């Protein structure tokens, strides 16, 4: 769906928002539509993406990993090499530039793993704006390194102690801030979630991933046979998938199965959720029998979210994309495997996609190609992985 | 005529404005809810808003957030909630409004939820995250059964206020300030102007209630003077409930309610 004028992907999406935010959302949509195809805006964004963030990112043939799996050729779309260490900068540069055009002086954001917070802080630093970032208290501890980075970049980090103290609560708190400071503030949402037009806008800014894959694969042979990305809110995944949905590629999104889909400890919204309304959108959610949002778990803070972008809900129901999941244990295996075979330390979020790629590669033909979006690098996660290993290797 | 409409007609005949009180059901427990409601009745509240907790109350400030968490932790489920509503309904004929978030209705199905609520004695709904654009099914389900009270804000445009007023029944809820529930930033000029403006636009076709941050008799007096047909007080009641022992709850709530209600009676 190119641009959903009614704000919906099929039945999903919409804008379920407090009335105070309506003028702000309308102003945002108006400006996004005005600038998205504007030549000067595009040129400026393109400049920052290339010269500042480091685009295009390589499509790297992971020969060692492919041979280890013994099947299809695995290619890694190296978003981990971007400035900041994740795909998040594609979106923050786009939105921060837009905010600047809209004369907004104050930027707020939420963050889970801290990567979106860091990318926001960077974009705001380089464009000369002030930023404040809401982050679940639990995440400030497990992704402490990113809290230090945000502070040093000049962002003010607000630890959020309400609810489950993770990403969903950080979004709640950012929305409350926005309601309070609606005139002066731009809310720079970090994933393809929230009320329209955020899901489509974030998708558009992230689609540079899939566009580049298309061009890069053409040089190698043809369009990829299989495309894989991890899904939290779903921004790196939709940015990868959207330009490829019209091809014949098999597309797979990978959610966090945590301690298993049968346990209560996972974040696999599309695999195990039901429809509902949260954070301004109608989409699949993890909720109890009365519509209360349930607490989620994932070893990766960036996937620890009970909702998912509405376009993914649409792609699931229309069966264009398959949504699978990887457990914490599989993710650790994949993390170590990629680290040791290729010398690439992936973010735990991205390691979900690697885990799926390893499973798929084993079952596919040598002539086939798999493209995996490596959404971020794993420096932020080495302490968490170390902790996991010391706890689990004992038994 | 709905109970809410009747109430406004009755008050207008007496030259009174409405005091609407909000409490979170199950905070801190069922007994406290019943005592608080009795205090509200005794103190002369005109309409009661009963909050059903939602895990992610994004329009609420810390006080109602905390009340939601406590209520959910104490096991407030819909069955229990509706049973409490039924108990309250046996004690009073005053209008009861259910305030919660969209997902709670969506999850059960708007029609089913509204039918159950009405059966328990609920007269209307307030859903702070329900925008008119998404309200088709909700409105269809509520039609001829319960009132749908939509919110407007000081930054809502004139044409939008007109559209929202058309879809609202019972009253129109003007959010007093930029912020979440329970904010304490004092009376703002933009709020007083907004009240006048909204009254002008709605031309008396629907009562206008003002809420968010209204907490003292002085606040009530100023909003009524500016032209509000109703004031809604919430967080201030929850604060009082929090600090008052159960055996004094009914009388303290009654006393506080009286002090607020007095300001809605024109002399
Ligand atoms: C490296 C990385 N990948 C993926 C995600 C998940 O977000 P999304 O699903 O929006 O791409 C995050 C979020 O923090 C992240 O840091």
C-alpha cells in the first residue's frame, strides 16, 4: 500500500489518539506530505545519509556462515555499519530534518535498546536541536552503555518506572510528554508503530534498506529468493520488505520467542497475539482475555514490545509475509555463530534474524540466496550475553 | 431521555451546574469504592464517573496511573467491575459513566461490551483515546443505548468542535489544560477563553463539562463563572481516598464533595 490515505493498511492502523494530539498529528501529516517528495528535502536527507551515516551499506556475502549451514548463500545487509550502529539513523535523520522544517525546537523520543535514542541524539546534535529520550528503567540497566552514549551526545534521558519499565511504557511516557508540550515538541517515534502517519513515514525512511538490496542483488544475480529481518515494532523489517513485496521473494519476519511461545515470556506479537488498540493504532497485540496488555520478555530490549507495526499485521493476514520466531537460546547460538564464523558481532535483535537464516539455509538449495538484514551491531549487548552465558553454561 | 440528559435538565431548572466526580473502581479495594460512592451521593455529586483500569493509560497522570495499577493488581476484572456497578445502581439513580480506554471495549466487541455495561447500570462512556475518525462502530453500538461523551481540547479547531459536538451525547468534555489528568498548573487564561469559545460554538445544544486538573472549590468556582455547565474532579478524589482510613472515607468524601458542589449552585 503506497500511501494509505485513510491511515489504514486493510483494517489495521488508524489514529486512536487523545484529542489534544489531533492538531499535532494533522500538522505532521501535512508537512510529511509536503516534504517527502520535495527535491531539496530529499537532497539534504540523501547528503546526510551518505556523508554522515555511511550509506549505502554493503551487502556482504557471508561465505563462512553459508558453508557452515550447508545450503543457500547468505547475504548480510550491513545496517550494523551505519553511524550509531543500527538502522535507526535512517529514520532519525529523516524525521529530525522534517522537524527542523516544521520549526520544532524540542525533540522527544522513546527507546528500547537505546539504539533509537542514540540515533535521535546524534541526528539532533548534528542538526542543532535539543532532545529528550524516554527509556524504560529496566532497559536503562541492561543497555547502560547506550544511556552513557545518549548523555554524552547531549540528550536528556528520562528513566520510566511505570508499568513493565520497558519500551511500551517509554512510549506511554513520551506520548504524555507530547500531550503536555504539544505546541513546541516533535515526537520522533523510533519504529513503524503509533498513529498514522508514523507507520508509513517510518517505513518510507527505512525503505532505503530494501531499495539498496534490490540494486545490490541485481548486480550479483537476481532478486533474492528469501528475505529475512527481525521484528520488534517492525521498522528495519518493513524497510527491508516493502520494496520487495512486489517480487517473488519469500519474506520472513522474525519475532522474539523469548523462553518459548508456550511460556508467558516472549514478545511474539504476530505469532501469538490478537487484534487490539494500543499506542494509537489497531494492530496485533499481546493481551489478556480482557484486553489488558501483557508484559513481554525478550533477551533483546529492542524486541521487548507487546505490539507491532500495523503494516506487518496486514502483511501477515494477507499471507504475503510469514512471521516466525527465535528463542533466547537460539539467538545466543546465532550471536556466537556469526561472531566466530564471520567476525561480526550482531545486535541481539538482529541475531533473531540470523537464527532464522541458519534454520532456513540448512533446508534450502545451494543455488538459492538469502538476504538477512543485520539491523545493528552488538557492542551494546556483550555484557548481557556474558551474563547469559555464565548463568547457562554452568548447567 | 437518558439519565445524563435528564440530570442536566433538572439542574438547569434549579439554576445549578453539575459536579461530576471520577473514581477508579477497585482503588484501593472494593470496599473503598463503595464507601467513596456513598460519600459522593451524600455530598451531593450529580454524576459519577467510574474508571475501569487499563494497563496503559496514556492520557493519565501519575495519580490515576497508580490507581489503575493498584486496581488491576487487586484483581479488578470486568465481571467484578460490573457487579460493583450493579451494587451502586441499587443505591442511587444518578447517572453513571464508565471511563476506560478503547482496547477494553474493542477486545470484547463494542456491542457486547456496551450491552453488558448498560445492563449493569452504566449510562455513558468516556474513552480518551477514541477519536471521532475511528468511532463508527462504537457509535453504532452505543446508539439508543448509552451516551457517548467525546473530548475536545483547547487546541481543537472550530470546525472540529462542531463535528465532535454532533457525535457527542450527554455532554461535551473539554480538557482544561495541555497535559494528562491530575496536572496542577493552576487556572489558565486559555482555558477560560476555550470555555467561552466552546459555549459559543455549541449554542447550548449540549452541555460542556471541564475536567483535568480541577481539584479545589476555587477551581470549580472559576470554571463555572467562565460558563462551564459541569466540572469534573478526579485525581483530587483519588488523593483523598489514598490518605483516608476506610472508617472515615465516606464522611471525608462527603465533606469534600459538599465543598465542591456548593460552588456549582448559583446564588
Ligand atoms: C539493532 C536493532 N534491531 C532491531 C530493533 C527493533 O526495532 P524495529 O523492529 O523497529 O526494527 C532495534 C530496536 O531497538 C534495534 O536496536
